[in-house]
C-alpha cells in the first residue's frame, strides 16, 4: 500500500477513535470510558471536566507517539512553541491579498482578537442567555484556565497536528490537511459549544486557519494560543451557567 495512503488511513482511524472517546465521555457522560472519577470539586461540571481533560491529555500523548512513528520523528518539530513567525500565504477570500506585508507575528495576534470577539458573541447568545448560576472566583477561573490549556492542546494535537504532520512529512499540498481539519473539526462542533450550524461554521474556519498557521510557521504556538483563548471564553461561560 502506498505510504501516503497508509499514513492517512492510520491518522483517520486514530482521530476517529479519539472523537469516539470524546463523544462518549463529553456528550454521553459515559463513566465506563473514563480512566477514573473524582469528587473533590464543588460542582459536577468541574469534576467531570477534570476527569475528561486528564483522560484526553493522556490519549493525546499516545497520538503524538503514533504520529512520530509514522513520520520518523519529524512531526515532533511541529510542536515547537518558538516558531511564531513566518510568511503568510495570500488568501484573497478572507482579505489576505498578495500585497499583504504582515507576517504571522501580526496576523496571529489580530486573528486571535477577532475570533475571540466572534466566539464571545456566539457563546453569549447560545449559553449566557440561559442565566448565570455560579459565581466565578479567582481560584475557579485559574482552574478554568488550566482546563482550557489542556483542552486546546488535546484538540490541536488531534485535529491539526496529526494531518499537518503527515502532509509535511510527505511534502503534500497543505490544503489537504487544512481540508481534513476544517471538515472534521467543524462537524464535531455541531454537538459542542458553540453548537449547531454557527458552531460548525466557526469551528470549521478555525480548524482551517489554525492548520494554516502550523504549515506556515512550522510550529504549534499560534494554533495552541488562539484555540486556548477561545476555550477560556467557552469554559468560563459553561461554568457560570451549568449545574
């Protein structure tokens, strides 16, 4: 079997199994899929989120190992957090023309701000309007930030790093991994937050853009950072409004 096809099949199976696990734990609340249970937080949301984050974090390292073996360890280079700059490939359909002089240092920052505003608006109409139940203390917010760091890392490894690594290793057109990332990440967010069609559109675009950042910077920083900021917004809203 062609190595490229084989590696994409392995990656799709790996990502598919991770999505299955996420769906079982996060959507269905299936305790049999969890590695363990805790009850030391004062809300069910925090307890369930803690278990979910640790479980998926462990699985994400398994994914990193599988991808590294597929790419003769070359994929590990894409995990660099020091590579935050690079030339931006023109994308006229989102306003990045050939005359654009911004590099990823500027574009990453600007997009992080814009997408965060959009996410906050969508989350407000889908979550906050249900009513605030909990008070947000500094300690709880710190915990939410930690959860957001883990969750964004796990999802970037699962939905971006995997496909980008295979495409980079085989020197394929980056649009292939961007397409996989956008389609799969958008689809799973139909059941997430933001949800339904707005969630699919927003997550699909985010998946495409963050994949672009990995390819063009050859690093993980912007993908993880931009996703992290979105998760802080989303998880804060969920904590405030869920029992």
